[in-house]
C-alpha cells in the first residue's frame, strides 16, 4: 500500500529516533568499597522513553551490577523514586526529552535515607514514621451491618491525600528530614491527614496528638520541597498546614 | 550501542571481603529504634509556633514605629542623645513600648535560632552547647534590658 508523500527528513528521523544519552549514576557497593563513585554510561535511547528504560538498558546490556528498585514501572507502586538531575522524581514517569539529553543525566538515590547499594536506600525509617501515625480506620462502637456511608463532600475533603503512593520523594526532599531523620516527614503527615479529615474515622484526636510531637508538624518550615517533588501532584505543604490548623482550632 | 563502562568499581568477585574480613557494617544513622525517646513535651512546640506568628505581627508595629520615631520624624537620627532617651522614658507609654519590644524581639529571635539549631546542628553535643549559649545570651540581654528600663535614672552623673 502506497503511503502519502513523506518528507525525506521526517522519514529518516522516523527510521532512527535514537539519540545517545549519558547517564551519570551514583554508584555505591559496600561489598567492594565504602567510597561512592559517579559512573558514566552511554545509552542509545529514544528521547520519548523514560529514565527507567535507560536504567534497564544499562542493567540488562551494560552492567548487570547496577541496582535499583522498580516494580510496576507505571508510576503507581512508588518503588523507583530517585534523584534525577538533582530533583526527586519517579524514574518511570520522567521522559528523557524533558531532561535536556544534551547534558549527562545524573541519577542518585534519594537523600536522607541510608544507601544500601547504588540507588537502593533503607526505607525502614520512612515506613516507621508512616506506621507511627496509624494509617488505618479507627472506629468506636459496634460494626455497622452495612458499609460506612459518606457524602461526596466529606469524601472530597481528604481526596487529595488519598493519592499518596508512599514513594518517599517528598520526605527525602525535605531539608528538615535530611538533618536527623527524626521529623515525621511529609508522607507520614499526608497519610495522617487522609484519616484525620475522614468523616468515618474516629481516631483523629490520637493522630493529632502524635503529630503534635516535638518532631511532628511544627518542624515543617513550609519550604514547599515536598509539593514540588510529589509525582502525584498532592498539595503536601497545604495538607501539613491543615493539620497545624486542626491542632490549633482543637485547642482554642 | 556504545558502552563507556570504565568503572572505578572493581569486580564484585575481586579481592573484596570474606568471612574473616567482612565489609564494614554500616549503621543506619536515622533509625527510629525502641531506645529513641518518645518526645512528650506537651504543647510546647505548638505554643512556640503560635508565639512566632503572633509576636511577629506585634513586632511589625513596634519595630516600624520605633524606627520611625528614632530615625525619621522630628530631626531624624541627629536628635538622638541621652536627653532624648531620658525624655522618652519619662513616659510610661514608651517604657511599656520598649519593654514589650525588648521581650518580644528577644524571644522571637531566640526561638527562631532555636529552630535553626534544631534543623542544622547534627551532633547532640553541638546542639547542647549552641542552645546553652543561645539561652544564656537571651536571658542575660532580657534581664539587663529590663533592669535598665525599670531603674533608669535621668539624673545620673
């Protein structure tokens, strides 16, 4: 079947969309050396592909020792948050063409958590803070015989914070968390917010008390790093301020 | 596909470590363990946070008014002298103004520095010393200033 007239240039670019991109990756392997090195990899890649595809090409074709987390590869599981060109993002949601492929693309593990190997960090402190805010429905009295009903308006109240995928991009972009890691961090507060403002939940008072802690919401300096970093577009800083307001209006 | 894998990392199977010569154990520095004290300082942090907002609003009025009177109105900075201060402090209104400004500004600044130390000092010992220095300086300045305002004698020789 004859195709309509196609520009020669267009045809060529359609034939080979690949460009050469340099990935500059922060490598660390405690079994070999306790020093951290930056390593460059040159990869042929379509600029419409994602950083995760580049990492896959490196791991599968160039250096199988490169270690990173990823699971669903479609921005839902929250496994592959990393610091790409100095900004926390999901590797599976970052397109090469959005990153200026002319320059090397730096890929680092997220900050503030212990690096175990290459891009893999110990998420335990992060999840500990998450568990500390009791991210589950707390109710009193008897179980209802049917579902717990909620009006659309009540659902809308905490809709934004239900989107969290626990990727730790926000918490590990927070300069207060970087210091001693004792701050609960944006992600834990977001997930507390999701239940504090849920009309069906009755544990809000306990959660507010937990976040009233020395390392709770009052350490937030509203730098908006978390809101900038969130791959789900959650207004995290706003959620933290809403928890602060709830704490104050509860008292006075 | 060109590969520039000139690596500073040696092969994993290399000399490396074995049972007798294990790799250095890396202690997780930010672990929240059972030994980490659960902070129960009541509402102090909330009170401090609220105080910063409220004192800030009051200080805008106090400080701008102070600067206006001291530096701009009625001859500006050239009129400031012992006599000018003595004249102002003869009135209880200005005594209260200056006293309030002293206390609020010192506590506001000290609390701000306290949060800065909390955020940036990493070792507990550094924290302790910096805060000790901060609190000493704050208490000293507040007490000295208060003493001067209350015991000010315009006829001092």
